[in-house]
């Protein structure tokens, strides 16, 4: 018989054990080696094996040989393509009897390891109809959802360590952004962070500084939309302007040997852009009210939500300054393009506000997570943070209660109608961003769009699409 310790280990590893037991036919969990780890009581009763005999039993020992090849193939496809599989086969009992079944399975990921969760229905007892199969698959998905939902906590506690403080998530887009940061952080290259409002560009700027040789020196943030931006950036002498009752050291001077982060550089007044260009180009600046040139050693990281090239075409931004700050651009993806990260980020905020407000909320339901993933998030991560904070305040008990969210993606698609050419342009850009602007090749945008690469390039030129 299986030891008590072994049973406890399995039960702890798969919190959906009770759901497994509640299934009317056979239900089981295999690891990626094809070994059975957990099953419901029906498996023992129908196949005639005890717990000790079933533990780590392989597919080859349970499937009738003539059905083994196609069953193993279906399992391989499941693990490789991560797509649900259904297959008919015969199981062989301990006594040698052969029983026909139809089985369906899904893949779950737990603690970085893949597992196959499946169920099987006897074709002897009933005629398998599409509706019944859907019902049973739904139960399997319920198990999958429960395990994955509870696993979110573990993923948050033991997520992949990128050594990026407070940057949460493991989506492909985020990993690519972190890779880009790793590439440039150790240099003195100027970086331009591009992204919508609320994408937390400052956090990424801080990450670049913290992984750079300048990390032990000052990181200074300046909001370029400030009404006193010239004084803040360059400092001023006493009496430089009305109200300047004493000398002030500017942020650029404070950032000596460190990093200065220019938040929303697209809103920097045109009159100051040439002065900033001189600092970036030559490392020289002057305080307001002084003609004395001062040298400074500073690394510049800028961010904007604007299309700088559009500002240049309107005469609002200095082209040479753009070239100086756009040495290494990094696109920060909006939250709606990182839906895989939403559960982890939501739970992170839930824990934070739990502590802040003295609550004891333990989890977010699957339906709530799905609703969060359908929303378009015009305010991005900052908006998600606000919604979770409100939800923690109003929630009673151990479940997070989120108020209904308006303006979901479906509503947005219906109400925000745009010309066909603009829709095509936006769609092509989204595909190019997914492929990191690769046009050719098996994983290129042309392949996804089912277009010849030259045709795609022609459309990009016509629609004014340029790689950032």
C-alpha cells in the first residue's frame, strides 16, 4: 500500500484532489514521464489495482498494446503543443479484461513542472454524446482552474528570479523587455522608454539604474511637464527670476555620476530642448542666472507616451534631441497585451492592501480573474492597482469582491469604430510587436499574416509603419 507520507505529498501537491474523487468515472493525474501520481477511487475499483500498485504506473502498463501508440502520441502532443486531447482506447485490468474508454485530458503547470490531468468515460455503459463529453471536460477544466488559481500564490512567492525588484510577471512580452534592459543596463547608453500612461515606466527606469555601474550613486527623477522645469533641471542663482530668493542646485547637478530620469520628455518645452541637448551631447550646462558653464557626468533615461516623430513633424520637438535620447528604445507593453501577468499582479496588490488595511483576503476567484483579463485597461497597471485597492476595502471574508468593470475589450471593439485602413495599420503593428518586428521567417509577421514578406513591407510603407 502507498505510505501515508506519499499520500500526503500528492494531496498537498494537487489541491484539486476532492474534485478528482467527485468525478463519476475514471480521473487521474500523470507527470511528464507518463507516470500516474494521483487518481480517484474508481480507478482502483474498475482496474483492480491497489494504491501501491497504481502509484507511478505508466501508460504502457495500463493501455492495451494496439491502442498504446496513438494514446502516447496524443499525450506527447498535449505536452508539446499544450492543446487539450481526446482519444479512444482500451484499458487492461489487473485480471486481463479489456475495457473500452474515451479519454480527454488537459495540461496544467505547477511549480514549473507540466502535469496531465484527465478523465475517461466507459463506452460500454453509455453512448458518448457531445453534450456529455463537454460536461466532463468542463469538470476537468474546473480542476485545472482550481489548481492553477491556487498555484498563483506559489508563483508569486517563487516566481522566476530576474533580479528586477518589484517588476512582476512572466509573460513573453515582459521577459523580452527585461532581456532588453539586461542588455543595456551595464552601459552608459541613453535609453528611451516608450509606453502608455500607467505602464510604470519609472519602475523600468529604476531597474536599469539598479543594474548599472552607477547603481551606488543617485537616481533622480524629473517630470518634464512641471511648470518650473528649467529651474528643476538646471538650478538657478539667487535673484535669477522673481521669487528666486536663494541659489538652487538643479536635478542634473544632483545626479552627478548617477542617472537622471526624464519623465514624459515629450512635454518638455521647446525652448529648453536645446539646453538639454547640450548637456546630453557635451556634458555642459549653466544654471539660470549664471553664465558659468559646468561639467556633469550623468546618464539619461527618458520616457514618453507620445509619438516623438509626430511631435517633430509638428515642430514641437527638436529632431537632434530625439536622436540623442533614442539611442536604445524599449517598448513597455500595455497591460491588455500582458493578460497572462494579470493574475500574478492582481494577487500581489491584494496582498499589499491586505497588509495595509488589516484584511484577511486569501484568494481571487477564477471568474474574477477572467473578468480582469477581458478588460482593456486604459490606465494599465496603475488602474489595476486602484481597482484592487477598492476591492480589498469593500470585500468581506476570504474572497476578493471586485465591482463590475465597464469598458471591456468587447464593448470597446463595438463602440470605438475606426477606418478600415487604420484598423489594418494597428493590427499589423500588433503582430509585428508580437514577433519583435521580425518580418521574414517561420515565426515572422508575414507568416502569421499569411502574406509574402515583400507584400507586407509594401503595406507597411503605405500605412506609414516604421520600426521604433
